[in-house]
C-alpha cells in the first residue's frame, strides 16, 4: 500500500458539506503509512465540528478494506482564513471575515436569524462575533439576554460584550432601552463606524453584521467602507418581502459585495394542535429569487412560536435547544455560508513583503 494509492481512494471520498472530494478541494494535508497504520490529516476550510465524526467514518470505511491496512487514523481539523473584500477597503484588525445579514425589509426575522447563525458558527468551532448595525432599533441586547456597557480599554477603545461564547456589540449596550436615537444620517453612520472600528475584536474568524432593513446610509456605509466578505439575504416567501429583498441584493451587487446565498424564513407553519402544515406567506418565493439572480438557497426556516419565544427570552434556539430540528437547520445553513466563504479567493495581502526605501 502506497501514499499514491491512499490519495486515489481519497479522491473518491466526497465531503458531505462541499460536494467535492478531499483531494480536489486540497483538504488532504498529510498521509503517513507505518506498519499497517494509515494516518491522514484532513484540514477543512470551514468550521464543522459536528461533522468531524461523520467525515472520519467515511474515510475509515473507504480505506480500511484495502489489503495490508490494520488501522486508519484520520485527524480532522478546520483552518479558517481571511478572504478577499471590496477593492480599496482594508481588513479590520482582529477580524478575518465579515458577513452581512440583510433583508431590505423589516419584520422578516432577520435579527433572530443573524444571532442564531452566529451561534451556529460558534458551535461548529469558529471564533465568532456579532455586530448590531441597527442604530435606531437595536435588538441584540434582548436577543442575547445581556445588558450594560462594554468594558472600556481607553477613551477610544472598548472590549466586546461576551454572551453565549459570542463577542458582541450594539448601540443598545450604550444607551437606555427606552432612549430613542433621534439622529440624522451622518451621525448614525459615524456611530456605526465607531462601534465597528473602536471595538477590540479578539481574533474572529467571522463577524456577523446584523444589518438594519432598507438600502440607506447605514447599508451603503457598510458596503462601501467596511471590508465585507459577503452578504446573506433573509426574506419570507411573500411577494412584498421579495420585492425589498431584490433591492437589497442589487445594492450589494452594485458595490461588488458577493451574495453568499438567500434564506427563506417563515417558510411553513405547522399547527401545534393538529400538525397541519400551511404556507402562510406563500410558497417558492426564495427559490424564484435564487433562480433570477443565480444565488444559492441556503435553507428554509419555519414560522415557529418556539423560535420567537426563545429569542425574546435571550436564549436563541441554537443555545436553548442545540439538538432541536430548528437548531439543526440553523447549523446547516451556517455551514453552507462558511463553505461559500471558503470557496472565495484568499486574502494574501499580509503575505506580501513590505519594501522600505532608505537613503544611505
């Protein structure tokens, strides 16, 4: 048995998350054979701790039947790297990838979705943060069940608030809950940039940005001046929501921010009394949107009272019931988003040498 033969076998083993084999996707980092023991290191470009055992089993099952093999020892790890952003925009210190969660329209469950996706990425092993970009109507303190100001490092820098293993920040942590932000556009965009840049994020793999609805000043500021790796659009199947989702999608296209995919929220409602399932807001809306813009449908979430109740209680679904059907949907969608990011070109700017010209 040779290393080349092992590689040939691995070229036929498909990663269940990417749909590609481990050789073509360059995930095989090392193969060693010693006295009938095959050691293999598989390095994924996305977080997937819940999938490690499944992948390990697939590799063992593929290689174990070969003659001369006594034991197969696969090691599965993840290595999340920084990926390219808009031209001319510098990366944020301490943050590898920024993912904007947008909707174009309010009331589609975007904030609840954003928090659960951030928690799902953290549950899969990624260092994850979330920024509440809605200055007028911050919801993050309620969704995470925390309050009080972040810890100040100095007059211009603060540490993120920690909640459920997430690094988080929001204007809601800095003002009283009933204090309205009666600010005009320039003040709002300045506040957003301060929250983003004056928070000392601690080596994040992903920073999820919960965008406010619409395509106004805040959205344009984020899309043009913040290094966004990609955007995810949240919609319901309803035609009214889809109209605004299209506007949000087109806005990101115009500023060269890739669309990572579309999530259909409130897709179906199952009656808790009789079990009857009904598409209250219509059917197939997100699928049509994906077809029109060649985007991926990342997944569909139900209209479920439990999701709302858990969010209102400050214990979102992914942490309240991590093994529930809804939590599994969030985790599946989060992995798909991470896979989409991993497919993008890597940011190699920090690898380039710095040339210094001196007069001797």
